C-alpha cells in the first residue's frame, strides 16, 4: 500500500528553495502526485528526494494570458474565462481521466506526465527505460502511434497539451538552480520525439520546473473544439483526439477560413500538428469538398503498426465530424 | 456541510485511533490551522498533524507512505478501501478539503494542512449519513466493495452541486468502478441522496 523505494520529502516554501533542492542527485518534482506516486510505487521512476511544489501558491493563478503550472485540471475545466477564450482547452481538461484525477492533477504535471505505454509501465527494460528495444513496435500496439513513431512508438497521454498546441501556447520553465533563470518554449517544441531522444518526453531538464503556460490571444472571432475518442465514456486515454481552432474571414462561417490549427492527440509521441490539413483549409470555404480534402491530407503521412490501423480511420472521421459541426 | 453530533463521532474516532494504530498517537484538538511540515528524512518516522473527520491527529509517518496506508493501517479507518492502487478503480476515494480524490495516489505528508474526510466522517452520530442511507435504501451495490468510494464521490459531488441531473451524477461517479455493475441503482441512490440532503439537514 506504500512505495517500496526509500524517499526523502521536502515541501518547498518558495520556488528558489525547490530549485535549489532539485539540483541534488535523484531529486524529482511532485506537483499533484497523481502520476508520480504510481511511477514511484511501480519503480518506473526512481527518485531519492521528492520535492513538493504543492505549497507554492503563486504558481496557481489563472489569468487571461497565463495559467500557473499548479492550476488543477478541474479548475481549468470549469474556469469561465478559459471557457470563453480557449474553449478547446476547457473541453480538453474536462476530458482528462476522472473527477478525482482532475481534482488532483495539475497542468504542469499533465504536460510532464510519463508515458502510458504498457511495456514502459510493465516489466520491460525498453528503449525508453534505457534498454535497446521498443517492444510495442512489434507487440501489442493498438494504443500506439501512427505518426512520428521512429525508434519508440508510444503516444503522449496528455489531453491539455493537444489543445494548448492548437492555441500556440508557450511553456515557461524556471531553473536550474534559481528562479531568475527562466526560459519559454513554444509548446510544439516542448515535447521530444523519440527519433531525437527516446529517453525523455519533454525538454524540461534536470533541475528545472515548469511554472506556467502562456497563451496568446487567439485570432478575432475564432472558434475552438476538442473531441476525444476513447474505449469507454470516461476515465480513459485518447485513442484519437483533435483540437481545432479556426477563424473565418469577417467572422462569418460562410466565408473562407483565414486561420486554422488542427492538432491530433493519442496518435503520436507528441501533440501532432496536422499541417497539411491546415493548408487544405486556409483560403477556402468550409464546404464538403474542403473538409474531405483536409481529412485526407491529415493522414497522408500516417503509418500504421500491426494493430492500430483503425486510428487512421478514426482521425479522418473525427476531423470530418468536427469540421462539419464548425461549418455551421 | 451539515452539523453533526461531534462528541459521539470524536469518541469513536478516538477509540479507533488509540486502539488500532501502532505508530499513531491521538491528540485532542490541539494545533488548529495550517500545520506546517518542511521535510522528512528517508527511513525516518516523522510526526505530522493530520486533520481527519474534524479531529486533529498526530501520526508518525514515513515520506513514502500513502494516505490510504496511513488511514487504514495506522489509524484503523478501514472504511477507505484498497483496490488497484493506481488511480484506476476509485475504491480509495476520500475528500480533501471537501473535494474527492484518490487516497492511493496521495502521499500522507501531502495531506498536512488539509481537511481529510473519510467514509467514517459521513456518519451522523451513530447513524448513517444521508448519502450512505440513500445507498442502502436503493440497494446500490451487490458485493459492496466499491460502495465506500462511490459514497465519497457522491458526497463530493453533492457538496459542489446539491441538485445534479442524471448526466452530472454519471460524471460525478465516473471515477469509481463497480465490478458488480450496480450502476443503475448507484445513479438512483445519488439522486435520492441529493433530495435527502436538501430536504432538511438529513
Ligand atoms: C487512471 C488514469 C487515467 C488518466 N487519464 C488521463 C487522460 O485521459 N488524459 C490526460 O491528459 N491525463 C490522464 N491521466 C494523467 C493525469 O492527468 C496526470 O496524472 C496528471 O495530470 C498529472 O498531474 P500531477 O500534478 O498529479 O503530476 P505529478 O504526478 O505530480 O507529476 C507527474 C510528472 O511530472 C513531473 N512534474 C509535475 N509537475 C511538474 C512541474 N511543474 N515541472 C516539472 N515537472 C513536473 C513529475 O516529476 C512527474 O514525473 C490519467 C492518470 C491516471 C492515473
Ligand atoms: S485503490 Fe485508489 S483508485 Fe484504486
Ligand atoms: S457492488 Fe461490487 S464492486 Fe460495486
């Protein structure tokens, strides 16, 4: 019922204290703990000292342009300003896990959560665990990637990351060592593809803490949706999801599309921007043939593993249905 | 939140605590407010103050102990059940500051400074509270293993939304599996519990 590896624990009083302690060997960040505690119990993550940032209340704030890393997923899902301004993000937050997980999980933790690949979580010393084989590539891979699946075929589990990519958000990272050292990274450069480094999921380095996510104002008159397909009605990761943010000329849905961001989840080791599909939309009216062309373009460079070919159809179906609903 | 006969509930908790918790000490209500905890060394027992069902309890814990472990094995509060221990079943649901979450994914040290409510805390003196009563009256279980977690999820839902519709009820208990498939009666029980809670302080 508890964790077998020995742990020290520190609840940091401020960001500088947290960053100072994170410089030590084997220290790790505890946000809400909803993923970390399981990883520690199952030994997929080893950590000698847990640095809890749960007491850093100034990382909790949600403002129109910035969301603190400690804002909970539940708060994002019911925040009126987020709903009005970034509806696809609010919808993505409501689609995460279960009520209990949304109450506990933080935005920072949701972006930095570990893979859900059952080989990585199981007793397999896989490529991502420092071994030399991706067992999923030729094993049970119906949950795995159809895009960007070089070396390791896991899919990134975060729903919020998909919506944040569609809103062109930037992730603010503090450290190492002190809080005056910060950098911001566009969310579409935040996740690391396995072809570049199969042992890490994000660019967050040793000793660093995600402190906030900054979201620029979306284009005037934009519309946004998030659609998630999972094997059951709740409490499950996406088999496929899509965040779509569009703006039409003159704010009129009958007029050509002037701005399009289409981002797919559950299909790649990072939120997957369907750039060819965006190009198929911009400058055109959102009619049946445009929608068909976009859905087709989205999967042009998909490649299925043995058991996940259905995801190619799912992506197309989801994009067709959601674009249709936005055509009004 | 409703009123309740505190002396009874405290007495019971007190007896449970001193009777069953080997590393647990009961302390009578001292140290209100946000108890501070800075650090716990590895392999060391650290005394922390937990606020559970309205009582302040001083408990010796290791950093790696979960709230689920401490509630059951140190404090004898076995109303909170152990299932998957990875956030996939809901049997361990408790309220933290009135909001449902999984005790299996919560380190005990993380509960310092927060109000923990367990199934035992929903009792109305020696009687069942309204949500518990509604589960009994609606036959909302078969084996009963998931029931404590379902009750806590329902309690959390009703504290936030006293009059949920069916869809909101379904979402509210969507983080609790019932392997017996008693869902239809669970939804009915939660709807009834809402009425019981609204209809005059239970
Ligand atoms: C059964 C189950 C189902 C789930 N379903 C979904 C789902 O459908 N969609 C979805 O998106 N997620 C899902 N999740 C994941 C869940 O949303 C995450 O566990 C949660 O968001 C993590 O947040 P946390 O604050 O609890 O993170 P923690 O558990 O505290 O941390 C997770 C990881 O991120 C690191 N970390 C945390 N915060 C920071 C920070 N600020 N800076 C740097 N590193 C940090 C930690 O070191 C750790 O490695 C599910 C989880 C479970 C257990
Ligand atoms: S035991 Fe905590 S969710 Fe299953
Ligand atoms: S009543 Fe048996 S698990 Fe729900």
